[in-house]
C-alpha cells in the first residue's frame, strides 16, 4: 500500500495540472510539519501548542537571508541555516519548557510561541510587520558553475519536496528503532519509571524537542519557498492547532499518521470550501465525527481492514 501511494505521488505531475501539483506540494510540506510534531506528541508524550514557532522561523530565516539582507539565495546554504537556527532556538527554549509537565508544558510552549510571533509581527526591521514579506525568488541550487536543478519549475519543486518527505519518513523510521527512539517511547509510557532505572529523561526529551524543531523549520522553509512569501501567521497559535488536528485525524504515534492526517485535513478543507461558505462549521463537524468513530485516526481504517482480512475463514 505504501509503495502504491508513493508511486501515485510520483506520477501525479504527469497529469499536468499545475494548480493541483502545487496543492499536493503544500500537503507534503504540511505532512513533514505534522511528522515533526508527532515525534513530540505521539512518541514522547509531549503535547506542544507552540510548534508553529519553529515552522514560521524556518521560513523567516530564508526570507531574511535571501530577501531582506540579500546575503545568499543558495539552497545549500539557506536550507541548512533554517534547520540550524530552529534547532538552536528549540534547544534553548527546551531547556526551560521541559522542566514543566502536563498543562503547564502546553501553556509554556504556547507562551514562547506567542513571544516569537509578536517579535516577527512588531519588529519591522526583521519581520516586515503584520504584512510579512514577499520573497525575491526561489532559492538557487548552484554548486559552483553547475546547476543540478531549478526550483522555479513546479514539477522540479514537487519532486524535491517529495524526496525530502520520503527522506524524513526514512529518518523517522530509523530514529524510532534506535536506542533514542526506544527511550522516547518509554518516556511516553512511564516517565517516572524511566528516571528510576537511570535514564537521563531530560536529555532525551531535549533531544526530541530539538530534532522536532529542526524538522519543523525545514517544513517552514519549504512552505515559504512554495508561497514565495512569509508572514507572522506562520507562527500563530492556530497554525499549531491545525497541525495538532492533522495528527489527531491521521493517527498519533503512527509513522504515516502525520502524512495521512495532512492529506485528510487539506482534502476536507478543499472539498467543503468548494460547496459552502460555512465550510469552517462543517469542517469542525467532520473532525468531531472522525475523532468519535475513528479514535485511532484515519490510518486505523487500514489496520482494521488488515485485522478483518487476517480473521477471515480459511
């Protein structure tokens, strides 16, 4: 099933529907954003309501380097810079917020995200105020005189984002099977027991918080490239709420849950907004029904079908 899904994604640009290709790029970027949050929520048990801070910051790093100060527009410099900056700030913030738990952790992550939001919203020298910034252009992939590809072409951008999404999925799969991934899942199940048997729980949670922030910065960078603009709303609390909804819809603690959730969320948005102006209301109703009848997320449908198939009579 995974192979069929990836083949369908790879073949989609052959339909030559530029609008829908850009829509799928957007969904794949949001999938990476959801995957980064799932490392915290689904596998470590840390419900962050400020994850959009790193998403927006990743986009702003590219905007500042390539447009505001015109230092460089090179993909191989600006993309690692976006991930490094978001990793650094998530590490620093993590040193403070990870000393809290439960509801306090949720509120403190939200508070830090709002600080970053108003920083980019109010400091015109950096964020361009509430209007944000239009970017000078797509990043260039030059390596000396050689240009391996150009992201100005929609299909090229599509396959570049697809490759990064697959790479992130593979990385997550390896991470979750590593000693770090096993420890994070142990912390999710029983943090006090992990401390009692000698695991440095704070260090493990800080590593997860930093990695998640870095990959959220990657998603924010790609989102800015796709839209050719950034604005403070990328860091807002409702952006954090949306990505959390994607995880709930898809299935938390499932490798493909973030991807399925992003596709489901955007598909619901597009279909409902086509047929009614009150699409927010119907979107809310649809989400409530999905959560009630599919508490394991949309991805649990495949698991139920597989279970029924295995229990079929010979």
